[in-house]
């Protein structure tokens, strides 16, 4: 019996060949991740061997020979803070766009606005960076940062002199960049909710707001959460636009203690300095920063999976 089953599996039929091909393609994702992690670990072994765990919790960054000190804590915090600002601003706007296009927009507007939203996702990040550097930062400095500094400057997060090239500007630019991704995926998720759900809710007297809030969004919340994770992934890994507007402070000066202070993210740190690094330890430090970014990305995806499968208790797109 076992030998017969083995012959059926090994038999070179079109279906078996297709299964093997698909399995190899699926396994390639894990192989790429393992190879990338190995390359980053081996490349950062010099700095990790010299500084150990202090590399992840130190704020020093001094490449001078004989006084070498490297730590990525300010850049980790800068990455998390700018990504948090992006989600705080971008998620409500994205859900509003998705709900309007799926539930409220007339047909004459639904298609062109949908195309415009999807087109924004194709705009290169350097374009957002140039726009933020030469136009948007001045508007944000004059109409948002200066009033906040004048009236709420006594709060640590709003302390300092607004300059426009800071953590807040980088976070807002990231929010604008992730809106198309979250809005497009969320719109598709909301549109896929069966009409029977809506009709049943309306039949018991629910208003449009109640239908959207308690039925549509609840049914599609696993997909919407996935869209938010996609947006977060782009915010965490974005490089060029952030590099152009965040101010690029280094060492302890890069700590995001205020939204109006220059800072750096892990991505902008690597983009700014890796090609200019000469010493072996300095190059290893930049590779270690890349390893840290990979670890953060893996942790985010693991937490997202746990939240969807255990906390949200979603099954088949609907609440159990």
C-alpha cells in the first residue's frame, strides 16, 4: 500500500510536476530569508563581537579610528517613531478613502478616484522626498510646527525650534506614502464583503454608519489589518524620502526626544554612510544596522500573525 502511494507521488504526471514546482517556489521565500539573515549575521560579526549587546542599546556612533563606538538605539527609535506617526495619520485617512469608494461614492467618481489612489502608490519615493524637501516642509513648519511649538512647547515632544527637517516631517511624508497601499487593499477587502451582510443589517433597521462599523468592517477586519501591516512594512523600510527630510542627525543627537528635532532611521543611516565607510568595523556596523532592521521586520510580521490568529480570532474573513 505504501509503495503504491509512493509510486503515485513519484509518477511524473503533469499534476505531480506542478505540485513539485509550486513547492519549490514556495520554499524559495524561506531560502531567501535564510540566506539574507546569514549574510547580515556574518557581515555584522565584527561589530557584534566587539560591542556585543551594547550595539543595540547604545546611542554612540563614532567611526574615528581608535575611538570607535557604534550603537543603533537612536535609529531604532527613529524608525519606530516615524512609522508610528505614519500609521497614526495614514490609517484613518486610508480607511476613510476605502469606505467612501466602496460604500458611498457614486459610480461616476468611484472609478477615476480609485485610479488616482492606485497611481499614487506608483510614484517613486524620491519624488515624495523632493516635494517634501522643497515644498511641504515649509508649509508644515509655518502652519503646524510653529503653532504647536508656541502653544505646546512646554511638552517635551513639541520642544525645540521648528526647522522643517525633522521627525514629524518624515512621519507625515511616510503617512502620505502608505495611504495608497492601505486604501487600495482595504477598498478591495470592503468590496468583497457579501451584500447579504449589508442587506441583513439594513433589514433590522441599522443605519449606514452602523452597517459599516459593526458589520462591514467587522467582517473584513482581518484583511484590513493585513493592509495596515503592508503599509507599516513600507514605512519601516522606506529610505530615500525619509533620508531627504528627517535631518540626518547622528549619535545621541538622533534620539527622537522631540518631534521637531532632526533624527534618523535605520534605512536613512545605511543610505547616508555605508558607501563612505572605510574601516572594517564601520562597515560591519552598517551591516549590523541592516540586521537590526530585518529583526524588526520579522518581529512585526510575527506579532501581526499572532494578533490575527489569536487576539482578533478571525476565521474565514468573519468573526467567530
